[in-house]
């Protein structure tokens, strides 16, 4: 893989340190360096934040025996992390979240707002990594939207680097035309996975409870991660009504979630590679 950096948004909290622990495990497979990025509101705060972050990196380096690079930027948290990731050779962003609490239930998940718009996938975590080997079972909810074919590419990425098994979750749709589109996506995924020797299975669920049942199934099989595609063109209304991504990202079972945004710069799926590039 050409991209060589795992990026961790760091706000000096316990959740952010959990994200570093996950990044370290992932980096052993991808052979990527790890950068910590901290966002401040204005340029006059940068110098102080750089000093604080370098001191923190010294502690983390001694504790985890790994090199960490600091990045401090001024701007809007919801834009700067994804912009930096998209423009600086970042393969994956690993980010801790506190879930949806208080005002976030009204204004939308902060994690989702940071993720949306990035060309780089995010892995969102709530707890430290488990002691078992990373990424063996991946839950893969699939629907009728054409962007789901792009998500197949990232499933291949995980299979290439982590030797995972993909568990496809497919809803039973009442609308026959949508069910036909879903079947096309399922057939596409099956063909790609079989051509690349990826282990997979398929499980059906109810249309109205796809988010809840995705997490229920992930818990049942003790999955390591859920791979989702965010809603294309997600906006304020989606945040207010509670986009399904918010439920999955902030799931109560605290299962890590890999979030991929639809790419507007890719015109056809035949141009995708099996490495996630």
C-alpha cells in the first residue's frame, strides 16, 4: 500500500490513548508510521499545544516503545482532521469516541461530523484493543445503494492485510425494485470475494432494524469490527433525525467501526484496486 501513515486525533483523553493502542496493533500489519494530530481553535494556541503534545509523546514513546510524530493545526475540528488525512498520505484514521451523550443526541455525533467528507477511512473505537489477534471477523452490512460496491474494496483491503472473514448482513426489503438492486450488490460482493479467495458468509435481517441487528450479530459472533459506508451527502437533517451511522458508530457493545465515505472522484467501480487505493 502506497500510503504510509496512520493518523490518530489526540485530545489528551483516555479514549485518545485507546486509539493509539489500536493504531499500534494495526501498524504491525501495515508497517505504517503513526502521527498524532491535535486541533486548536486559533494560531496563537499552536506553540503551547505543540509543547504539550511533544511532552505527551515522550511519555507515550517510553510506555509503548514506538515512535510517534506530532501534528498541531489551527481550525475547525470537524474539517481539519479529514482534510489533513486526505492530503498527507494517510492510510487510515483511528479515532476514539465517547459515544453520543448529552447535546450530541440533538446536534449529532461529533465522531460522524469529523468523518464525513474524508477520502480516508476512519476506524472509530471506544475501548482498548482486545488481547486476541486483530481483525479476524468483520461484519459487513450491505444495502441496495450503488456506493456499497465501493465498500467491497475496503473489505478486500482488510482481507489482504489481516486475513479476515467477512460476514455480510443483508436486509429483506419489501420493495421489489430495491430488493433487485440489493441482489445485484450481493452478487457483486460474492463474485469479488470468491475471485480473491476471501472467506465470507451471508445473513439476512429485517429492513427496519438493520442497524440494531448488525450490532446484535456482531456481538453474537464476537466480531472485531463493523465496516460501514456513510450516507452520501449527509447533512444537518440527517444528524437531527439520527442517521443510522450514529447508532452503529456509538454502539452500546463498544465494537470498533470502520467508516468509509462514498468517493465522488471515482466514476466506475472497475477502477478500484484490491488494496484500498
